[in-house]
């Protein structure tokens, strides 16, 4: 059974939708990635920083067989997500959690892959990434490194030390908006080229329509296959989890991107993290059309 270490935050979040609808959820990239990896069949060790007082938020993960290591923080990350009718959202950080320390990497004793998921730009350091990359191939979701919190509100900014970090990252996960922020390019192919020029080896890029995978030797696009989008939150987390699993399974890039598109398609059809089995995802992956670019 492939083994993954997941470093990140499990958060308390409140989604505020048009019309005053409020939904309280458990969130955070590490939560969505851990559940998706476990559902696909991986052995998962989650290393999370949060307040001991909120340990109950981890009970679901433990019940799934996920090994959870809680590193005490004085606070748990709490966020408020305000959605507009056009689909845009504003993120308010009510309370941050403490950043991870490089020494926390030692909590991952063994892994076939390591995931790092910052929520804000100060959550992980360059030294942390360097140490984590020594354990196993490092899969980084850039999301938090483009988020600066100003007066409690998230503002999107460039990741200043991306070039230095690129040599430690096996796969960089971005969405199309983050790619524009990092490269200044609005064209997806141009932004993928620019990310490779910065030193990133493999890039996984999600859009509303589908997902791109760019490696040193190949580039593919796979469109999602979903009748109706119900659960947008966690799309990127599902993509990186599925790609991690494909790599741990030894799939080639074309097979991997089909698996990713299938996993995201299933996830988009329901609220919450991916809970489909590997068999279900593999079955749908056979219907996914993969385009070589």
C-alpha cells in the first residue's frame, strides 16, 4: 500500500452564500487531500497544527484509518468565506494557526510522497520544503503562498521565493489564477512554460473546465466529465491527491491525468472531499478524453 505524509491545516470555516445562507464546515487542503488519498487506497499520515481544544475535528479522519499527528498550536485556523452570485469569493482569516517548523518534518518517518499545503504565505519556510524533499517527492499546492492576510482579509500576491523553492518541489499544483499571479502570463501554455523556466519540474494546473499536466517530456489536458457542479470547494486538493496517487501507483502521465480528471469529476458532483473508491475513479477515467498539447 503506498504511503503519503500530509502536512497542513484542518480548519474551521463558515461559508456565507448569497441570500444569507451560512454553512459551517471542516476545511483546509490537508483535510481534503487526506480523505481523497485514503479513499483511493493510500496509507496516510496527517501532520497538522491546531489547538488541542479542536481535536474532535480530526475524529472523522482517524475513523477512516488515517494516522493523525497533532502538533499543538495556541489557535486553530478559522476562516470565513463570502461567496458572491458571480461565483467569486472573499476569504477572511478570523484566526491563524501557528506556522510549521522545519523540525516538524521529523514527524514523517517514511513516505512514498509528501504533500505540503499552506493556507497563507507564512505557514511553511524554505528550510521546511528542503527537509521535506529529502523524505520523498514533494507535492506542493502553492495556494497559501499567494495569500497575504491584511487586516484579516486575504489579498493575492506573488510568491517571492518561488525560484529558490523550485529545486525542492517535484510537482507544483496551481490553478489558472495562481499561475497568472506567479508568471504574469494569462495564456495557460505560456504560464506553464514560465513555471518550468523558474525551475519547477512537473506542474499540475486546474481550471473550471479541466486539468493540465506539464512534465519535462509531455503536456496533456483532460476535461472533467460532470453533469452538474455541486461541490467546488476542494477541487484542487482532489486533483493533487489523485496525481500523487497515480505517481505512487507508477502510472505514466497520460494515465495519471485521466485519473486526476476522473477523481475531480466525481468530487465536483458532491459536497465535501472525494469519498469514491479507486475502482470507481478508474472506471470513469476510461471515459476521460486526454488531449496531448
